[in-house]
C-alpha cells in the first residue's frame, strides 16, 4: 500500500510509526490552525456553564430526534390541541406554536449532534495520547523530585533550580492551609459575636 497524506495538513504522513518531535510540533500547530478555521465556520457556537451543561434537556437518545419530528407532524396535523404551548417555544409569535421554527431547531440539533459524534472520538484519542506520554514521564520525574528535595537542603545549586518546582507542588497545600486558618478564625469570630449578643440580651 502506498503512503498517503493526511487531508489538508500539507505535512507528509510516514506511516504508523511515532512522529519525530519536530513533526509532532508542526502537525499540532497545523491542527490548531484547522481548529481555528472550524470556529470561523460556526460563528454562532454557544458556550454553556458547567451547571447549564449538567442540567440541559438538550441531550437526545439515539433516534429521539426522529421521534420528536413525528411529534411535530402531529402538532401540524391538529394544532388546536396544542394552543396552550404557544408561549413555550421561545419563538416570535406568543399566540402560536411555531412548528416551522421548532423543526428548524430540531434539524440544527441533529446536524450539530452528528458533528459532535464525529469530533468526540478524535478529541478522546488526542486526550488519551497526552495521558499516554504523561504516564511515561510523570512517575519517574516525580521520583526524581522526591530525591532532589532533601538534597536541596545541602546543595544550594540544586535548591535554586528546584525552588520553582517546590513552590508549584507545595502551593496548593499552603493555600488550603491558609483557607482552613481563615475559616477557623471566622468561625471563632462568629461564635464570639453570638456570645456577645447573648450576653447583651441578658
């Protein structure tokens, strides 16, 4: 089988072997450009908060969009049964259930859902590959960090080079300790205020 090039990357594909670091940099840079191009293709993309995403009713089961389309058919067949829903479609006419608008939105949901289905496996595999390289490097380097920490107490040059690393790894613990101390102080102050009010009421 002859070698082929990935679509539109402009970078030769060298088979299933691991890319060189420079090739990986180039392809990652090209991929980011493609992502930016995709964003331009879809200027009306929405951004939900974590809570909005968690409680969204926009998730559809497999085949559900088709079933909702049948519901729309019924509404159009006998609209008088559904007049009470006229102000619930977030449409333009509060006196009418706008089925054409709902059908348009349902079709958009289907298109964006299909695009999501196409992108998710790639996103997952890119993330898994990042984890793979992290699995290969983080454990041994953390072991080296644990060795270097006590050495830094007697070697100034090691201490200077390790200072930022120590700050990075101990920072969250220090911040958590500070938060606990502040909470404890506030709790003590609140108890003192409550006691003062109680004494005043006597």
